[in-house]
């Protein structure tokens, strides 16, 4: 699954689509008005001529690619967590699904299942529901169920937990030194609940976990993905990597080696979000690894099985649903979530949601 520049299909993206990429992820650089975004999504799906999954990071708070009217402005998930209402979390999931479907998306990389245990964490913070792993599990599962009931695949992130790191994997490779008992008691709790709920997908963390595999980031660790996630937690949904161009991976591994090791570890789909030449290199490396026998063909068959299930449930043709945006019930729900900010200075609100 690739990212691309701009708001049109360029030659690089068209070539990758012809070669069979699973779908595309859109960022701020790709979206404009609701009408423009819907037009781009329609163009992508029409050009593909087959089920073509479109994804986005639409969490609420500071991580929301679709902003401004007619989209609903949601506060950070910490605010939802403070209210502790699972039924409201499910309604938020349905809201997100409704608005994403209206412009053409099939898959939302949300909710965050990281536990907010470290106030110094530079990348998670208020994106998490709570410092309590049971609350993160309860509300994360509820939101994801609402999203999937609305026709959009959910994706819990970042397995096996990015909440207690002190560095940002976009910039460097974080490490967690917690023992296995602590991981099972805190970090793994929401992911276990997500697996048991049989929800669509999870995203890997580019983080080193000393108790699991101290020399290999989770994204490329068979011990973490195969041993803990697939065997111990019993997750059989789609496992998607975080972006392979993030510095946590790119500063330590070539994209070729990351893609091959990640495939062997159990990743079903790779995000490569920026450069077409890097996307090409990842694809060619996987082809060669299968042809040489380094990657068993059964590993590819298993990945395709999971991806086909996700597409059969959530891949939608281009739809004309723009008129359903701006729903007054959605606006009322967002105002209720935002009540924790009532009476605060606007600057304080803005800083709290960064």
C-alpha cells in the first residue's frame, strides 16, 4: 500500500496500480475539500478497475487528515477516554465510518491501542484513550466495532505498544526494557481484547522490545508477530506495517531487507508512503525473495487470504454520499465529547490537542 504526492494519479502511481498494489494511503498532501477528496478517491477506484482499498489516518484530535466543515471535528481520544462511555465510543466509530465512506475510504488506521503510561511520550500522549490498559481495551474495541458496523475496516495500533516510549519512531528507533510480565499486564491488554473481538487489522510498532526480541524491531520480529500476536493472542486478521520509510527502520535497514524480514515475521501488507523508487524496491525484493525460496510461497498465500477477507468486507466502489456529511447528530456528539474543554482558554485547548 503506497502513498503518493499531490491530488492526481501520476505516472509512478499508475504504474504501481497496474502492477497490482493493494491500495493507497492518503495524507494531508492529498486531500482538499470534501468534494475534491471524493473526486480523487473516485478517480483512484475507477482507474484501478478492481477492488482498490483506500486508507487514511483519521483518529480525531491532532491526527485527522480530513478537517473542517463538513467533517466533524473530534477532540483527542483522551477526552473520550475520560468520559469512559463505551456506547459513546461505538457511536464515534460509526461517525468516523460514515464520514470516511462518504468520500470514498475503506480503511481507517485507528484506534490507537497504546496505553498512555508515559507523560514524556512525544508521539502518543492524548491519542490514547487512557493510562488504564483495561479502559484502552474496552473503549478501543467499542470504537472499532462501531467503525466496522459502519462499513470501514478498523486498525488498532501500534502492536505491541508504543505508549511508554520516550522517543518517536518517525525520527529514531525506540526501545522498551519492560519484562514480559509487565508487557502482558499493560501493553498487551488492549491488543489481546482486539484479537478476541476478531476485528479487522492491527498495525506494527517500529520499536525494540527487550523482553521479546532485543535485536529486531517488532515489525520484523517473528518472535513478536508470530509468537506473541498470532500464537499467544490468537490474532488472525490483517497485520499491516507502519511506514517502512520512517527513520526507526530506514536508518537501520534497507527497504529490501525490511520488507523481506517483515514478511517472514508475519506482516501481510507493507506501507511505503512517500518515494516511488523505494516502493518499487520493496516490491522487487519480495518477488526475488519468493523466487529464490527465502520467503515461502505459503507465507504469501496466507497474507493474500487475510487481505482478500478484508477487501471482501470493506472494499467499496465509488459512492455518491457527500450530501450526508455535516450531520447534526454527529455535531452534537462531538460537542458532548468536547465538554471537558468547556470554559478553557482556546490556546490551552489547541496546545492540549497537538
